[in-house]
C-alpha cells in the first residue's frame, strides 16, 4: 500500500479476536480512522502475522480458540516487546484485569467496546510508544557520544 504524506497511517494494528463480526467491525473502524489494521482469529495466526510484519499495537481478545489472550500476550511480549498490547474482553473481572496487566498488557478494554474510548486508548499507546522510542534513542546517542569523548580523552586530543 502506498501512502501520501497526509495519509500515512497513525499506526499498524493487529486485531486478534475469534468473533468474525468483531474483527470486521474493528478493521473497518480502524481503517476509517487512518490506522493500518489487520485481523486474525487465533493466537497462532497472530504470532505468524507478527513475525511477518511489525505491529505498533495488538488488540487481543482474552478468550481465543487456541490459547488465552494472556498466553498470547506473554508470547508476544517476549518476541515483540515494542508492540503495545491491549486486552479486550466481554467477560471483565478483576482477576482477568490484574493477570493481564501483571503479564504485560498496556491497557485493558471491555466489550462492548466504546469506540471513542478505544481510539483514545490507541492514541495514548502510540504516544507512550513514541516516548519510549525517543528515550531509547537519546540513551543510545548519549552512550555513543560519551564513548567517543572517552576515546578522545584517552588519546589526549
């Protein structure tokens, strides 16, 4: 897909939900709101897709047909630590929320999804991801510059 500067997507989003209607709805809503959205039905498919393409955000249903959303979250966290992970569920419970957040979920949303709240959460996650990336770049650049200064000092230049 080719984008002009005014249509560059805000972020890439992977939707992981075993309900086809949810996948279709979220794909349409996200694409209409300038996100590049892909969808899949199972955790296994999500892992395969995320190995082929980097996703800024993964929207993960807590109940999938082949594994729990928390299990997928854990696997993605190890393999794709920069991807922001948001758990979505139609069966909210304090236990599920605490477990998901303890396993590395960046946010937790309840179904039926409030579209405006979901979009605001995505924006918050994009901002947090950008801040993390900038901090990492500053740290890297600072380390490189410090290393060069030490080399210059050692060579008495």
